């Protein structure tokens, strides 16, 4: 990053992070996490390593709450079945993940029978400045 930014140049990095304080969102994470392998993931923090250097100013964070609103099919099933490490699974394993997600949608009190789901996220936007 240092090589491609000119002195005084800024870089913005943005992640949409699931609000896992909501129990059904945390359950989705428990369903999909065993499949992530070595896929780069925001929560692992490896993305911070290039910026832990005296040639960069400290990372600045701005956060914004939002919700992905739509049907359970759109905001849960389609969304999570398209995550790269889930989409790449063998058909049988992907079907098992889909069945677990569908069971959550069908049985969780906050989701069952709802025409519209409000999936809570937090956008975490970072800005970093090249110093020299």
C-alpha cells in the first residue's frame, strides 16, 4: 500500500460486518464459519498488518449502522449461499448448509413467518494516511 500511495495519500477500506449481538445472526455465523478455511476474513484482522508501520498514520474508523431489508430468501439464503467459500462447496454439503439456514428461518421466533427480514449490519469504514 505504501508503494502505490503518494506521500499524504489516503486509502479507504470498508467492511459490512454482521451484528452478531442478535442471536439469529450469531447462529448464521455458527453455521457458515466451519467452512471458511483460510479465506480472508475481516474479523481475523490480517488486513491491519500492512498499516502497523511508522510510514502510516493510525487507522481512523467511522461506523454506520444499517439493515439489509428483504425476504428471508434474499437476505439470508441467497446472501449466504453466495459467499465464496459456501458457493464453492460440493452440492451435497451446500445443500446441508442451505437446509440449516432454512431451518433457522422456519423456526426462529424473529424470522418464522416474516414476509420481510431486517438483517442488522454495521459498516466499518477505515481511512489511513501515508506519512512519507
